[in-house]
C-alpha cells in the first residue's frame, strides 16, 4: 500500500513539474510577444515621424516655388 502511495505522489510531483514548466514556457512566450508588440509600435512611430518630416519638407519646397513633380522626385530618392 505504501508503494502505491509513493507512486501516486511521484506521479503527482511529475505533473506539478510539467505544469510549472508549461507555465514558464507560456510566460516566456507572452514576454516575447510583448517585446515584439513594442518593437512594432516603435517602428510604427518612427514611420509616422518620417512621414511627418517628409510632409514638412514638401511644404517648405512648395513655398520655395519648387514644382510638385520635382518635389516628388526629391522625396522619392530615398
């Protein structure tokens, strides 16, 4: 009877360890996803800032009398 109890306890311990391992894996995956989300948000913000700089440049060039088709060429050179 004692062997059966010890075997059950060992099996329960194994399940607990597997559950903890899975919990840690899930947490690591959640953290990787959060890091990726933050990276994507940073890239989105950088792209938005670049678009705003490009729009300001285009407005300045228009005020200086540069024709719109020339502005398109200048901006497209990047």
